[in-house]
C-alpha cells in the first residue's frame, strides 16, 4: 500500500470574554488553549477540506512526523501560524505545552 501527502484545511473559532482594554496578546493567550481544546474535543467539526499536497508530495523523509502527537502538532502549527501573522506576539507561554 502506497502513501501520499494530503493537506487538511481547518477553520477554528472560539469565544473569549476579555476586558475592553485587552491587547491582542491578552486575547490570544485566552483563545489558544480554547482553540486547542475545541479541536481535540470535536476534531471533525473543524475540517473544511482535504486535498492532495501536489507542491510537497510524500517522501520517505516524512516518516518522522508520526512521532508527534496530534496535540503537539496542532499546538506547533497554530503557534507558528500566529507568529507569522502577528510578529509582535509573545509566544513564550503558549509553547510550554510543546
């Protein structure tokens, strides 16, 4: 049986209650754990689409990715995505779980 790489697109949203003066940092520190929890509790509800990865197809070098737990991989990808979108975001507290 062969293998292939696929891209799984997810859409996440959560609700947090914050003070009127909350910074983006404050909001993200409250939202990230809830987003992770939502994904772990109901993973299939967040999936939008699944497509073959034609830009970076599977190779035998990809075998090590299976060593990551789903939760660790999710946290890593979410934090990296946030850090690219918000360069001033301090992610130290959020990476402690990884």
